[in-house]
């Protein structure tokens, strides 16, 4: 059934093979990650945060998603059971209870005892990426990313935080210097007699849900997001944590079932199925008019804090908070988002902020299964449908929506419903990827570790006089994850003013005809293996003065159209 569309909608969300269905999502400032039922993780958007061994974005151009989107290498035999994203990094809870994090690391949020990023260069992921040291014998049961920090709920019910996650009585990050992790990292003191059941984090604040349904929050408190009736941070000075940290007043007799934090706002689903939110309300993310913040002054919490009016008879099933907006999947399967809307993150076909949740038209997703859960990045959202398909809308900087472009969705009419594409995600397929590099004899290799069909960065040029010669080398590497053969083709015609001949490596085996006609095929290459072609170029007597002659070359996997990689050797006659 559709969330809000009519039975006549033409394009249904297709069913997804069970093992390859998405079970969870995580959204950062400019990236998104998906966890599949088989424990595979894939990420797209800003390339510095994806863990794919380079800095190039994925999802911002055609041909980068689906089978061509590499899985994150978590290590030999390892799979993920949960994922979480901060502003510029991602963490995965693995099947053995360890935690691995990659991406930005300015505050030690990767937990490696330094501030060096991981995952944007080759050789940094997989078995080369150490798990976070949680202490002797300790494993994690849940992990939650703060903006530039991480908190983990451990198997002994303690909570440990690193990076800039606060709660230690000072303002110093942890994990950016040697000797700060493991047994040297003390648990967060949350008081006596209670056990933490879940964690949720916003932009600089963290909340813990306890076994009795109470909530405690610490960190920054610019807009009262800690729910304590002031704007004073907690956990950055001695004596503020433990039993001295007050519980959030949810109202007489009320307890929380779930807690959600994001941006500078916090929400709780209560035992009576109501939803209460507090903190930043400058653009309506609390779902109410009037005050720019709630929880920053005395007398605003408890029974005086009204529940969010979701619509007649409606309750929330799950909630997600972005930088300045809030989303909920309701009990009838409808989805609503409210608050800031400068990039279409409310899915209403415009950029108008919304405060009145009850009056909101539910977001149109088109025909097909019901949305099961929603996740919010800073200014974009994604839903996972029953069956595991995914749709995303809002800010699409660097391809965070995974739609093959950088055009925002949801800020113009006609972009939602069936017009909003399903994100092409294939967890069970192999990645097929050629990578070309080029150099002149004696020079450095030029290649950007990015497979692309457009000639942009991968050019090597020289200047030669008439009757001069130059030798180039073309390297083709298998950047996929299985054994492949590749074809190499010289694109376009051959200008007669320069003569070019192709040889296999440094041998005398002439492969010129094969390269010119597209019949050149490499031997089978294992992942990471490469082969080279030598290009000998001679400038003829009648070549034009000050003219640039280009030799464009393309590689692709045998039997496929995409992806391709291209390079160009260039000779300027002088």
C-alpha cells in the first residue's frame, strides 16, 4: 500500500531480495550509509567519509551506485550489526562486538589515539583498520555518533565516550592522543542504581535512556536541549555528572520508551504513546509556534510541556532529527517532517518552513510498501520501506541522496511520490571497476583512483619538436573485488601528424591494431593487480606548430558498458 498515494500510482517500490534488503541507515552532514541484512555496509556522498580508499564522492554522477558502489571493507570475516554517522565520519558495530570508525578524525572520534583521518586512502580499511579499544574484555552492544564524537554502550552496561562527546568534567576530547583509550578511558558517570538501555546524540549533546524509562542528557545546551530549564552545559565541569545530573522532567507519572536527539533538539516517545520534544525551535522543529526554544528556562518541562500534535488520533512509531528539522513515521504508516526546509528536507515540494504538524500533508512516496523507518542527516532524509528499498530527499550535496546527481529533491513540485527514484543499492553484487593511470617515460604516474567516463584530471602532456618522440606508459589496475578481464580502446580517430604504436609492457609485442579496434583484452587480473601498455609516439614532419594532439584511451570490464575509466596523453608541437 502507499503512504499517501492513490491505488493508481504507476511505479511501485519493487521487492528486494531478503539478504540484500537494507535494514538500517545512517546519515551525516553530506553522506549516507546503508546496512544490509547480510551485514554489508555501503556509503555514498562526500568521498572523505565513505571508507572506500579515496576522496571522491559517490552518488553525484551517473554510474556510481548499485553494483559499482563498493562495500566498506570491515575486515576478514567481519560484518556489521549496526551503523551510526557523525558529521564527517561513520562507525559500525561489528558481529563480534567490536567497533570500527572511519572518516574525519579532528577530535579523535575514530578512537585511534591520533587525529589522522582513515578510509580516504588505500590500505587504511579492512584488517588495517584497528577496532576501537574499549578496554580489557569489553565489547559494545550499541554505538551512537555525536557530531564529532562517539558513545558506546558496553556489554557490562557501562557507557564510554570518545572524541568530543563530553561527560568527563572537562572540555578536552579523548582518543586524539596515545594512551587515552582502552582501560585508560573511564566510563561516563551517570549515577547509581540505574542501567542504560539506549543512547541518542545530537550536535554536541548525548542522552541516555535508563531501564526505568528516565532520561539524562549531557553536553552543550544552547537551546535547552538537555531539558533542564537552563542553557548551562553539563559534563564540561567537575561535579556535574553522576547523581548530580538531573533527570529530564517528562511529566507526572510519565516515562520514556525511546529517546531521539539531533541538531539542538531532543524528543522522547512516552509510555502513553505521546511525543514530547524540547530544545531549539527557531524554525519550528519542535512542532509548535511561539517560543524559539523550550527547556532553556524554568517551568517549561514536565506537565507544562505539551505533546506534539501529530494529527487527530495519530501517534509516532519512530522519529529522526536533523540539523533543524524533525521527521516521524506515524502509526498509520504516513511520514511527516517539520521545521527547517531550506533544501526541501520536509518533502513538501517547496522551501517553506513548517510548524503545524497536524496540518501537514503526509510526504508522498508513491505506490508500494509502507515506510518502516526514517533517518535524518543534517539536511536530508531517507526512508527504508518494508522489504528494504530506500528513498532519500533534501540536500544532495556531493550525492548524499545517491541519485547520480547533486540536485536537491523535495524543494520543487513534482519531485516526490513516484518521481522520487529508489536509491540503487545492490549489496550482493561484485564491484567491477577499472582504474587507469598514465605517465611519460621517467615521470610520475598520473591517476585519480576514480573511474570516470569524462576526461578531467587524468591527462599527461609534453612538448616536442617536429620529428621528436616520446614514450608514455598506461597502467590498468583492477580496482574491483574479483578477478576480471578488461578492454582498452583508443577513442576517436588517429591524426596522421603523429604516429603512435602500442606494445605490451616493456616487451616488443605490438598490440597497436588491437588497441585501435577495441580488441585488446588484458589477461585475467586479480583484485589490485595491474598490467601496462607502452605507447610510443613520433611527431611527423608536417605536424602543426603550437597544436595539441591528444590520445584519449578508455578501459572497461569485458562484457559491460559501465563503468569506464579514461586518460589522455597529450603532445604539443613547438
